[in-house]
C-alpha cells in the first residue's frame, strides 16, 4: 500500500503519472505499469482493482483541473 499512497500523492500534486525519464519517481511508474498489467490479466483482487481504478480516475480528473486552472492552488480557485 506504500506505493499506492506515494503514487496517489504524486498524481494529486502533478496531475499525471511520473515521467519515465526521471529516475527519482521511476519506481512509482513501474509499480503502476506492473499493476495495470496484472489487472488486464485478471490477476488483481477486486479491492486492489478498485484502488487502481481510483488512481486512474483521479489522474484524469486532476489533469483536467490543471488544464483549466494552470498551476493555481485550490485556495486561489475560490477567489
């Protein structure tokens, strides 16, 4: 669950998955790819599959917010 938490934090801050060219977060990207592969093979338990889907949906939602608001923080959105 540590990788899940770290990737969730990364996606919420950046709006996308880690860049494969940046070594410092490559492990998170590899964890994502490995688990997506397991899910496609039907080897993922339902509870873990739900967490993976949450991450995927979050990535899409956060990315859209970044497109709309740029780098503004949430406190600036309310003004």
